[in-house]
C-alpha cells in the first residue's frame, strides 16, 4: 500500500465553486489544514449559519484531494459504540480503497453521550502525531453553544452567509433559475437534474 502522503492530492487552489461562492479565505484555511502533514490528522471544526455551504464545501475539498468521504450525522448508527467504531475504521490509513476523510455533519444532531465520547476520542488523537490517520471535519451551526464546549479546543474555521447577490450570481453561472429575492431569501424556481442538486 502507498502511504497516505502519496495518494492524497494537495491542490494549491480551491475548487472553482468555492472560489465563486464566498468565504474564500476561510476555505483556504480548511484546505491548508487538510494539506498539512502535521495538521491533517487533527480534528477541524467548520462552523457557520445554515446555508453557508459547510457540507458542500467539505465535500468539494475532499473530492479535489481524492479522499473518500464518510459522512455521518446524528441519525447514523444504532448506538455510540457503533458510531465510534465506524469513525476509527474510516480514519485508518491502511484502508484498502485509499485514504478516507470523515465528516461529522450537523454535530448538534448527535446525542450528548455521542458528543462527549467522540470528543474524548478525538482529543486523544489530536495530541498524537499519527500521520496515517485520515482527516476528520466536524460541522456545526454555532461553536459557542454550550453543547459544543468539547469541540472548542480543536482547530476551527468560521464561515459566514454569503450576500444574496453573490448567491444569485453563483446560481446563474451554474444554470439555476431563481425568483426575486423575498425578505432576503432566494427562491429557487428550477435547478439542473444532475446528481447533488436540489431545489430548496
């Protein structure tokens, strides 16, 4: 098997969609964290308001770096033990299908027990220099929330909601028709039928 460093691409530029949608500086920080030999195995929290592109951005970066992405949220797993087992296996650098990144999406949706035990496990790996561990990214809406206390010690990057006009231009460039802005929100009329797109 090739070492993780030989199979992960280290792009020097953000994927085009992230460059255009906004939060470029924040996404550069995320990319630098995932590219860094000394940082990629350490947990990273990406946080910001709903709709700012946290999940899509992590997926774009993982794809550009050729990581397989294992996405988990609070509805996955029968219990916390199973969830922890999945995370440990996915982060193992010896995975036959190549390096895997783990995305713990919408961290607020995990149970209190799961959040405490995941934080304890991650704190243990954050202190080591096991470069064969795959990256782990946690997304949440509000890092300063008391239920996120255990995540505040980890590296984190904050995203902001893009201006509606920036969103509108991005939608236009990507073939999505939107109605006029109503009360500061864009109303999607039609979107391409391709995978990953939805009219919301």
